[in-house]
């Protein structure tokens, strides 16, 4: 009887460890998905701002308006970049976010 109880306890322990391993793997997959999604968002934002800058250069003929508009876009770009760096540091725990952000 005692032997059966011991085997049941061992079986329960194995089940618990297996569940913890599965949960850990799922959590790691979720983190990787979030990292990929954040990188894709950064890339897409960069493309949108670059495209906007090209559109401004090709469509606005008045030099003063073009300069003012480009200045605004550059400020938006700077603010977005700063926010993304801060977010990456906080969420992803990157040790040197400036270096990693600039490499991508």
C-alpha cells in the first residue's frame, strides 16, 4: 500500500514538472513573438516616416512649407525613436538599447 502511494506521489510530481516545463516553453514563445512584433512595428514605422519624407520632398514646392513640414516629421521621428528605445529597454530588458536599436 505504501509503495502504491509513493508511486502516485512520484507520478504527480512528474506531472507537475511536465506542466511547468510546458508553461515555461509557452511563455518563452510568447516573449519571442512579442519581440518579433515589436521589431516589425519599428521597421514599419521607419518605412512610413521615410515614405512620408519622400512624399513631402516630391509634392511640396514651396521651400518654406517643405522645410517646416520636414522639421515636424523629424520631431515626430525623434519622439517615436525615443519612445521605442525606452519601451524596448523596459519590456525586453535589453542591456544596451541604443546600440541594438541603431543596428536594426
